[in-house]
C-alpha cells in the first residue's frame, strides 16, 4: 500500500519548556496525517459518522522517539497501512525532519510508531466490521 505524507510545521504551542516538541504532540501529528489520508481517499469522518454510523478510535499506540523536533521545524508525517483486520486498521507512522532554521536537511527520523485503529458503531461504541468499500480503498494502490 502506498505511503501518505503530510507536511507539518512545528508551532510554539507544540513545544515544551525545553523548546522541543512535547512527546504527546507526535500523536497529534500522526492523527492529523491519518485524517488527511482518509480525506485524500474521499472519506470525511463526520460524514462516515452521520451517514454510515461509523467511527474510528485508536486502540493502541507504540512510539519510539529518536530525535527532538524544535519550534519552526518543518516535518513530514508518513502513514502507511500495514494490516487490515475485520474491524481494525494498523498503521506504520513516522515523523521525519525536513527543514530546520529555514534550511533543508537530510531526512532524519524523529519519531516512529505503530498505531492500531478500530471501527466502532457511532450509536453504541461497539466494534463493527470495516465496510467493504473502505477496505477496498485502503488496500488499493493510489
């Protein structure tokens, strides 16, 4: 499956008192990338909830922090589907440094992770099967 890339600028609000990205914000960057990936496939999460009674929720997340990102860095967040279950999708995600102090740099892994997302019924928050059309779209080469 194809890897999706989302550029993200590090804002002051993303950093901690040491001037580096607060660790939990990498999860936010990864969430944005998964949302934009889904959008790029033609699916909006609010529409899935309202019209198809479908929600997605993170079931598990494992992160490995390699190097810090800093204020005003430009990073790329990569997302790739690695496994699809009956009611789940597992992503391999990584955040790489692209630009620091306005200068392009050799890509450097900052954070890598594996995120498992489950599909839930919006009505009762119980797991539900992934719709066939979504599975087909998720596995199609784009």
